[in-house]
C-alpha cells in the first residue's frame, strides 16, 4: 500500500494546481470575453475566480484530514464556503441581468472563437483533475477527496455549455446564443452557491455527481 503521506501530498498538489489553473483561466477568459464582447466567456472567467476561493477551502481541507481523517469542517472552511456562496449568487444576478439586457438590445459578440478554445482546454484539464482526485481518493478511501472530485465535474458541465454556445455562434452566427449560454452558466452557478451554503451549515460532503 502506498504511503498515505505521499498520497496526501499528491492531493494537496492537485488542489494547488486547481487554484493556479483557475487564476490563469479567470484572467484570460475575462480579458478575452471583454475584448470580444462575449458575455458567456466573461462569465465563465468570473466563475473561475470564484472557484479559486473554493479551492483554498479544499486545500485547507486536505491538510486537515491529513492530520485527522475523521475531523469535521473547521471555521476556515465554513467561512470559505459562505464567501464562495455569496460570490456565486452575485455572479448569478449579474449574468442573468446582463443576458436579459443583451437579448433586449440585440447585442452579439464580435467573435466566440476563444470561447471554443478555452472551453476545450478546460474540459481536458478538468477531466484530468477529476481522474487524479478520484485515484487519490480511492487509494486513501477518503470520502471528502472523492466528493471534491465529483464536484469538479460541475466545471466540466460549465465548460461544455461554453463550448456549445460559443461553437454554435461561431459557426452559424445565431443571435442570442451567447446570452442563452450565459443563462446556462448562471444555472450552474446558482446550484453551486446553494450547495456552498448547505455544506457550510453541516458536515455533509459535496453531493455533485
């Protein structure tokens, strides 16, 4: 059996990589989304920044369960969850209002090419993270790490929405498709925000699957 300390180091490294990747993805996506006037890409990038806050809580969780696998969430994790939840709800309001406005005025992005590129990269990276986290979680028999792996699937779902909406617009220039894709992102942001508050009030693990 592998040394548990090495496995926990791997889990922590995956958490740090997730944080770093989301920072880079957030910076690039919000910049290109703003430049290309693509609300879906801009919203996707903003979500990445919120995931950084969540990632800090996950990294802290790994250090906690390494010391005591049976311990419950501490104040740091609960605070991170509440902040993340509030941020997601604010994002939802911004995305919904902006989408409705764009539909009303008939606004269309200049291009969604970068939305296609970034979403494909995100799907590949996030799927590798899911695989890595599940592998470590299974070897440690750690429900929290496995739950985090399942929650990472939400990022893949959001990437797929960005890919579909950006791809359809880039190919067919269908009006409002960027705004419709943004509303899809808002739905998942709402579910993530709701779950954050639920987890902050209990010791239940992530229920995403």
